[in-house]
C-alpha cells in the first residue's frame, strides 16, 4: 500500500497538468482562452476605414492592448461580439489576434466562432482568407477598420 502512494500522487499530478493544458487552449464556452475576460477590455468605437460590412448586427468591439503608433503590438487581441436582430444572446464572436510583426495579413490571425443559443458552446464558423480578403482594404490602418 505504501509503495503505491507515490504512483497515485504522480498520476494525480499528471491529470492536473493535463487539465491545465486543456484549459489554456479553450474555455468552457468554446472560445480560445486568449479571449478570456474580453468584455472588460476597452472598446474600439470609431470607424476609421469604411468597408463592406458582413457583420451587420448589434455588436461591440474590444481590444486588450494600446496601439503603438501606426500599428498594434504583437499580442493584441481584438474581439467583436455580435447579437443578431431579435436575439438576446451573443451568437457570433469574430477575433483578430496579432501573432507577428509583418505579413501575411499584417501578422494577424482571423477567426470567427458562432453558437445557436445562449448556453451552447461556440464552434468555428470561418477563418483565414474569408476574412483577410476584405480586411486587406484596411491594410493602411494595420488591417483594422476601427480606431480607438
Ligand atoms: C466584406 C468585408 C469583411 C469581411 C469578409 C470580414 N470583415 Fe471584419 N470587418 C469589416 C468591417 C467593414 C469592419 C468595421 C465595422 C465593424 O466593426 O463592424 C470589420 C471589423 C472587424 C473587427 C473589429 C476590428 C476592425 O477591423 O475594426 C474584427 C475583429 C473583425 N472584423 C473580424 C473579422 C473576421 C474574423 C472575419 C472572417 C471570419 C471578418 N472580420 C470578415 C469587414 C469585413
């Protein structure tokens, strides 16, 4: 019995470590953990570059960092959440995350999630070229239509 205890301790430790890794990748609601707490971040309000807009719904846009000069720093996450007309819950979340300083796509990774009701978890809706083709219109503004 005594000899088995360390094995149990190691097994529990491993299980805890796996749980932590899983939590770092996505939250319980299916959104990636880098969006955690986004509704407490400052908002982007002013539209600086006009463009055809696919997200024509009630929305709010949040950002976790401050713009440094003309560009947003690596690590910037911009989250736009969307409520469809007639709905009382957020059904879509569009995210831009700056992972590099330069191209492709200005170093941004684009991904959008959706869900069918207020308690469902989010799943992947669209990403990549679906987004960048249009956002390239805002290339001069670091691929972002809005300004702080
Ligand atoms: C047809 C053009 C178009 C496409 C396609 C498009 N966007 Fe946008 N997006 C816009 C416009 C215009 C705005 C600014 C107006 C607003 O916030 O609604 C915007 C705003 C955003 C913002 C807020 C930051 C900003 O640029 O102002 C995010 C985040 C975003 N889009 C993510 C995405 C993602 C992710 C996709 C792909 C799944 C996508 N967009 C596809 C036109 C587009």
